[in-house]
C-alpha cells in the first residue's frame, strides 16, 4: 500500500514537472513559430502566387521562378553583384582580421584597448558607419580634399563611378566588419598549444614557416567558422549599398537582397520577391554545403 502511494506521488510529480517544462518553453516556441516558421511558410506560398500588396492573388505555380531566371532584366545582374561583393569582401576581410589578430598578440601592451577600437565599427549602427564613409568618399569629402591639397590632383567620384562604387562598398564593409572575425581568430590564437609552437622553433622553423605550417592549420576550425559566417552575411548584403550608393550607378552595385526589396515593396510584387528570396536561400545553402564538404581537406580538428 505504501509502495503504491509512493508510485502515485512520483507520477504526479512527473506530470507536474512536464507541465512546468511546457510552461517554460511555450514563450520560446510561440516566438519561434510566429517570427520564423510562419514567415517561412508564407514566403513559400507567396512564391507560387502572383501576390500584389493590394488586389487579387492568383496561383501561378513556378512561373515566378521561370520569370526570374529567363526574363527579369535585373535579377542576374543583382545576383552577379552579390557574388562579386562576396568574392572581393570575404578574402580581404579574413586576411585583414587574421593580420590584426596576429599583430595584437599577447606581447603587445594595451592590446585590449586596440581590440575595443577595432570592434567599435561592428557594434556601431551601419547608418552611422555609412555617413562617416560618405563624408570621406564624396567629391568634396576628406579623401579628395587631402588629395587636392597634398598632391594637386582630383580623385574620381568613388560613389558614382561604375569602376569604383563596388570597391568603395567593399572597403567600407571590411572596415565595418573586420572586428568580429578579429576577435574569433584572436580567441583561437590564444588557445594554440605552446608546446607545438616551441617544438617547431627548436626544429628551426621561424616567422612565415610557423605561420603557414603551424599556426594556420591549428586555427583552421576558427578560420572555417569565420569563412562560413562571412560568406553567408556577404551574400545577404543590403544596408551598405542601399545607403552608400543606392545600388547605382545604374544597377552596378545593386545586390540580390536590394532586388528583392525593390521588387516586393517598390514594385509591389511580393510573389516575385519571395521567389527571388528562395533562390538566394538555395544559393546560400548550396555554398555552405560545399564548404562543409571541402573542410575535410584543410580543417584540422584535435581528437
């Protein structure tokens, strides 16, 4: 009898804990459903419809995807601009971040201050960053003023010149984003096993050879993480070209996310915009999957 009573109390306690657990996770599940699952499901449905902001919606199947891939004049240029930005931005960002992480080693006095200084652009609102760079790059800005005063020649108008506009966006983006990867790589460098580095030095390795054959292989998991995250964020670039050049001149700096924004909210074609968003999603998933497949050849994990 006493045993049966004990079992009942245990079952009641388990049921109470289940309800308590459900109560704790309900807000998180509700938020995830409301702001992630529902928008994703709605975007899939939208991409199969002719869906104006106002007016009747018509099911068109995969016609939106076909229109983007075959007859949209701006889709391929926008996709190309995103790829060009990614190809330029990612390696420069990683090289600069790794260089800063190596320079701010443990022997540098005041390295914490330098880390904070280089991280400030990351936490500064992108609008403020863009305003600073507009003051630097515009025709009567700081850079052109210094050039006229010190060297006596006029620099090109970086923000409206088709040859310089994308480069200007890349430079500004590297300045704004290098601090994040610098911290990731700095943390990895501080975890390097000192015995391995010391053994390499005893064997005669110095400078560049230690960097290439010891340091980079040991921090390759951190480099892989930084590469994956930076490529994903660069394929989704929007604010920098939107605020710095407005996608111009022409469409030379309009990335795919700006194309999606313009299609959905300027031209009020939400179905076409949703289809473009899913094509971008497929591109990001494909590139990320390739990176994970290729990591086996160059990323070294300690077992």
